[in-house]
C-alpha cells in the first residue's frame, strides 16, 4: 500500500512539474514601458509576452504600458531596484551610470537604420551591453529601432538650419545627454516627461518636440502641432533591459526563451517602424501639417562638432570605441 501511495505521489509531482514548464521554477516578469497601444514598442512587448509564455518554461509576463507603472524618468531606478524586471532604456538614460555611453546620443553618429543595427546588434553592441551590465546591474538585451527623430512644432514653421531653432522651447527627455543634443541643434531644450508632452504641446508649455514619425502618429501629436521638419538628427533606438540579478536567477532554458522573445519583439518593432516611416509623410499632410525638408548637412556640420569640440563631453566618452564605430561604418 505504501508503495502505491508513493508511486501516486511521484506521479502527481511529475505532472505538476511538467505543467509548470518542464520542471522550471515559476517566474513572473514585470515588463513596464511608456509606449502606448498602437506603438511598435508596445507591439514588441506583447510579442515578447506571447513568444516567451508559449515556450512553457515557467515564465509569465505581466505587462504595463503608457507609463502606468513607472514614468520614463523613473524606469532606470525601477529596473535597478528590481521593482520592474524589464523596461525600455536608451543610451541617454544610462549615461549617469556609464558616462561613455553618451557617445551614442550624439546627433548624426548614425546616418541610417542599417548603421544603427549593424553596430548595436553586432559584436560592438555585445561589448557595449556587457560593459553596461558590469557597471550598472542592468543587462541590455537588444537594440530596437525607435525611428529617426524629426522636429515637430506647434506653429507652421520650416526648420532648415539650426538658426531656425533659436529661441524655440523644444521638449527633450530629462537627461544631460538629451539637453546637450537640444542645445547643439540650436534650440532651448525643455525637459519634460513623455507622458506630459501632449498636454504641454496643447497648452503651449513647449513650442515643439522631436521624436520619430511613428511615435508622433501613435501619440497623436499631429492633433496639437502644425509642422514637421525632417532634420534626421538622431537615428534612435531603445534597448529592452533586464535587471541583472533577475536575469542571473533564470535557468538556461528560461534565458533562451527570453532571448527568443526579445528577438521576436525586435523583428515586429523594426519592421513596423521602417514600414511606417516609408508611408507616414502622406498621413501627416492629410492631417493638415506642413512637412519641410531640413538642410541635414547644415545640421550635421553644426551638431557633431558641437560634441567633438567640447572636452567636457568627449572627456566622458570612450574615444577608442567612438573611433572603432566610425571605422566600422566607413
């Protein structure tokens, strides 16, 4: 009788383990983003959840969007503390803990999507991400295309050169790297959380903002602005980052599932943003916005040297890495 009971108990235990991801411990990952539904980065998060949970390795993914859990300027602290497991960060938000990363926030460091993904999703990117993890306890997992950033104003005004931004209160994310970029572009950078931006444009708290065009559409900034100037000043990316302690607590199978989900999310995100950028100008014109072509050479000639000629900035960079990036892109 005891043998029968023991056999039944073992069978129940085996069934329980099998139903819990093949014996893997249960893990609930909290994934918090400021992206809104309809945005490519929201879609990427949901694709991540779908793929990871389908792997059946004991991971569930709890998702939050639109800054409902943490605002943009709270995300670094949230993932470092473990209050969030995965968030989207970018170089600009990681410069406090890794000042050298500021080089990736410099205007015109990348000229195209291909440049960006070649570097950040290649061997150089692996070294960059490993160094960030060592310094900050945050592990970037990939680089997703955010889009190429353009200038979007409340008034119908063509921005051809940096001089056209003189006196313009241009919303920038609240970090030193972003403020530096705004100044280099000739504007008066005004730090503001993304979740507050629509209202700030509507009320005139800021004169304009700069974001990739897909973000402008998904956040409906076209409702409260009148013009877009195609400055192409930053080929931008966001990096899904995980708390290092949480990552290290995962089994090899769980890590593999996370990376599979990350790559699936990248594919969804990048393809959607590239496709959107190819057809979105017509949408903004249909909404009544004027679209202007900026003199990108005039901007590039002003912006990148503004960084390179400022030792207070480049003194924080890893110039060997910067030169390696430039050589790789030639």
